[in-house]
C-alpha cells in the first residue's frame, strides 16, 4: 500500500494494489482498519513518484546553493556598477585641467577597465558578502524552525547571532564600497584596496562621520520630497480633482491601490537615482582625502581639487600664487 501527495499517482496505486482488499491506503486510517488482518505484510508508506533520487535527498542543500548563487551574482552586478561609477567620478577629480584632461567617454572607459582588470577582485568581494548573507538566511531558517520549541537559550543565541551578522553585513558593505573606490583610483586588488580605504577613513574618522550624516539627511529629504510630491499628484489625479485631466482618470472604487503603487514605484526610482549621487559623494570624498595627504600645493605636488573647494579650505597651489 503506497500513499503519496500526488492525487493522480495515488489513484493509480489505489486502483491496482488495493483492489483485492477493497480498502483505501490512507495513512490517517490505515492502522485502525482491518487491512493488516487481511494482509499482515501490508504497509502504507509515503513514496516519491518514480522513487527517491539524490535530488530529493539533497533538495534543501540545493536550495541553499541557489540562494547563495543568487546573492553572489546580485552582489557582483552591484559591485560592477559601483566600480564603474567610481572610476568615472575619480577620472573627473584627478583631471588637473577640467574638462580638457577628461577622457572622451569616462563611463564606458571605467566599465572597460572594471571588466578587464578587476573582475576577480569584484567576484572576491561579492563572494564575502554573499557568504554572510547566506548565513543570515540559514539563521532565519533555524529561527523559523525553532519557533515552536520552548527553548529560551536557543532563541536568545539565535537573536544574538542574527544581530551580529546584520552588523557584519553592514560593515562589509561599507568596506566593499570604499574598497571599490580605491580600486578604481589606483587599480590595486581587493585586499590592498580595502586595507588602504579603511586606513584612510580611520585617519579622517571625524570628517567621515560628519559627511555621512549630512549626506544621509540630504538624501532622505530628497527622497521624501520626490515621493511626497508624486503621491500628492497621484491622489489628485486618481480622485479626479484635477480639472485638466478629469476625463482622463478612470473612476475607481479603491483609488488607494494605484496611489500606493505609484508611491512605491517613485521611491524605488528615487532610491536608484540617489544611489548614484551617493557613490559620487563617496568617491569625491575619498579622492579629496587622498589629495590632501599626497599633495601639499607645491609645483611638484599640486592640489587636484576644484578652485571652489580650495577656496573653501583656504588651500592654494604655489604655481598659481606666484602667477
């Protein structure tokens, strides 16, 4: 007697193996029926259609492998975009005579350099982040499985591990982002770029903290302004309160559904655009810190920063002063 979750297969077994006894193979009622008396060796077992294979045996491992590969590829694509943007913005900063020293196509040039020289470093950096993210997924899976268990120590340990790996993921994302910027500037490998970026940021920790908080606040205001404006416009449009397009908007019973859809879409688009500005700010900031440490304004080591920034910091190049 065989039972399976597949109804079609269940009928096949039911109409063949169970015909001689007139009984139905159901695991819920099998032990209480008289089948065991008629057939002492009969059993009602769950069976895979076609038998259990290695795929069914290691199914959960393969699912985690798919999740791992998804995280790895997604992080690689994000890293490739970050290095490309960092290379384009860095080429602008390190051009001594702007815009004469700029390359013809800075974005395409940076993309070509990233694919030609930094593919392995990008794969390594995204691999580290993917491993941490998969560990977080495993912890969430264990937390879901242990919800029914009344073990406070295990729940406390899982909560601590989840918090630690969340902080570690944020730190690795921050480190990778700055490592990719140093990689785009100097062309060094991932480990060297990460070490140099971390050392540079630690030497200027106060500037980093101030710039990070100010830019986060400004980006938050920008996103709030865009999402709020689009949401208000969508509300007046779908409620037919704009006379110019009153006939265009269809009458809706639940107008909040398209309004919320427009708000979510506008937030995602605004987040994508502001992420480019955020990469620009971080790249120019690291270039600025490198400029201050490498150069002193002399004729041999002139500053590469813009004239407005030199004026703000009261920095001048000696060649310009003498002229």
